C-alpha cells in the first residue's frame, strides 16, 4: 500500500505559520507518500486545518519548506493533480448555484480558459455518479442536506481526476448514509492509486483506510505513526475500534466499511 | 413613442440600457461573495474623482473612473492585508472619498455642490455625446469581463479557497472584479447617480434569485430585470417629469417585491416535489426552504 521510499507527494519540513501574530504551527514535519492515506488529527486549535491550508497556499508560511510532488509550493502549477475538499463552512455563495455548476468549477483546473469540451461535461457527470448525486445535478446546492452538500464538494474535487486528495474534516456534520458513500468513494480512489491527506477530528468510519496518523497538539507534531490507540474522547463508546494496522492479523473492522 | 425623436432621449436610453446590463452583471459576483455593499463604497470614493475632474477641468467621467479604480483596488488590498478591523479602514475610505469630492468641487472655479448633485442622483437629460462614448467603451469592458470570465469569476466568488487549488489566479481575479465594479459604478453614475448605483447592482440579482436555482439563470434574469427597469424608468421620467435615478431604483424594488410574492407558492411547490421524491428516505428532507430564506443581499 504505502511506499515510503518513493518521493513523497506532500512534504512539509520545519513549517511555521502564524495567524494574526499568534504562532499556530511551530515547526511541523509531515510527509505523505505516493498511495498513502494519512490522517492529520488533533483537538480544535491544534493547527491541523492551518497545516493543510499552508499546503494549498491559503495561509502563508513564516518558515520552513513545502513541496508538492517534489516541487516547491511557490513554483507548483500542476494543480489539476490535486483535489481539495475544504471545510464545508467555506463554500456558501450568496447566489443560487446548481450542483452541476459547483462541480464544474472544479474542472477549471483542466479547462484552463473556462471552455468546456465534451470530455469536461462527461467528467462532471462521472464525478457526480461517484458520489451518488447524479440525480440531483440540476438542484440548487442550498436545497441539499449537509451530507449531500459534502458529497457535492467531494465530486468537485474529484472532477479534475486528481492523484492527491486533501480533505479538511470531510465527515463533519455528515449523516450516516452520506458517510458510507464518502468512505466508499474514498476507498475507490485509494484503490486507483490516489494519495490522501485527511484532516479529521476523530478517526471514525474512515479508520480502516488510514495507513498513518499524524497528531498535532498546539502546533507541534505529537505522534507520527500507526493510528493512535483511543484516548480521551476517542475512547468514548462507539469509538472503541480494534486497529487493523497494529498487527498483521486480519483486520477486525467495526466501522461502516465492514 | 415620440420621445425617440429627441437626440437627448436616444442618448439617455442607450446609456440606461448599458447600465441595465452592466450593473447586475457585476453585482451578481459581489452578491455571491457577500460584498453586496461594495458598489456603494466605490460610489462614495468616485465622488472624489468627480470633484477632481471639475477642479482640473477634465472629464468627470474618466476622472471618476480612475479614482474609483484606485479606491476599489485599495479596498481589495485592505481585504487581503487588513489584520484588524477592516470595516473601519473601509469606512475611512468611503467617507474620505465623499468629503474629498465635496471639498474639491467647492475649490473648483465656479463649482458648487449643485454640480455634484447631478452625479450623486443621476441626470440623464444632460448626458453628452462624450459621456455616451465613455459609457459605451466602459460597458464593453464590463461585459467582456463578466461574461467572458464567468466560469472563473463564479469559482472565485463561490469558494476562494477551493479556486486557489484549481490553479486560478485568485488575486488577479479578485482585483479584476474590483476594477470591473469600479468601472460599472462610473458607467451608472450619469444614469442613477453615485448614491443609488449599488441598488442596481444588488436588487435585480436579489429579485432574480427569488425564481431561480442556477447561477446562469440568475445572471440572465437579473440582466433582463436591469434593462427593463432602466428603460422603463427613463421613459417614465420623460412623461412624468420625475428624477430618473430614483424612478429606476423604486421600480427595481417594486419588481423585487412582486417576484418575492410570486415566488412563495413556487418555492412551496418545489419543496413538495422534492419532499415527495425523497419520501422513501428517512435521513433528511432537503429543499424545504421558504422564499424568505432566499433573500440574501
């Protein structure tokens, strides 16, 4: 699965960043290998969202280096290879837009001048089919539930046919049916060779997919390795999973993917 | 239709139609970014340009365009770099622009606030041949940007963070939006006036979205409303001797109210259809929004 020896698709070294003069990242190292699924965990305010937002260039770094597919982030131009799913709160416009219109905007990475060809429209339909939203293509996104909206945002990320997926809290506020669809979609992408960096509040139903977990606390890396044993709120009933990566034994899965 | 025989009316109607197209075309992106009042801010800043035009005896339209563009770019820069209280910085820009305009026009030889008034509230009958040329050129630029780059501007206005990851030049597109909005303000200045221009950018879009589910339809209907009210207002002001700017804005608000009333049963029917389709699903019932939820100006 994970090939740690190949060149990482994302590499952060000694990255520092601040928001409003307050240090949020205090020198973190983070690498995602080709085909690897890495979860970035931590409490609210630990800097996990800020870390992925430095990767996409939304938050400027004050020190350290970031490379995407081996290219320094500042010189990286090949954005069609990256699919990004932001936290759902950031994606609300003040004007109605249909599911198709929103997903099509993800295709601009490949349709550079905004001229859509047949292949682009087919890609939009295909991405909507992947997340099971093809029947809602002409509906306004504001008429969707939280989980359906999240599926649309994932379709928007997949429509450029990326090799690397970056997702910020994809399961937050998502109903059970949509969680299953999302987990299946993600597993399909991983099977096709995609690399994934996920920001998660807790491992939850995606746990069986995750190769490695990086835990942040107060802007520092606390843990980098197999997904951690449940502690704190992860130890609450319902999160008491057996970790399949801890042993070679056949994975015991208690999540949605069993 | 005898008003078509007068040359000043031909000029006025041409200018009005161009404003009817351009103001909603830019306004839709501002509403989408939830910066609906940006046009109002630019209008205030443009007043300094009008004052400067009088003082230097150059064309107030071109001077207002230049100052409005500088002001719009400044607002965009404040949005990027403003660490704290961006709204205070913007307020300074607005009121500085307005005070600057009043001051400069009074310094100009023979200038008084009476000259300013035709720019504040619009004065269609005094639109000159030169004004029409300027308005045509500026409107062509606005249409080129808002229609030609609609997919890019939609992406940036819908979700700036995501647009960055599609490789779009987000900063350049934001600046272009600001500049285009500034140009639109000066296009509309002679027709509805600087203080009312923002209404034509926002209200047709708000009215259109009472009926629509897609961005493309909202764009088309908003422009159709814009052209109807500007032409209708201009003709009304010819027959009734009422100020065109105020007539146009009141007509627009009237259209908004009528469409909102019409939209309530429409929204209810869509909600019912949507609920029926999802009847087998127990997780959620989408599409149950009421029309009043859609008034996002």
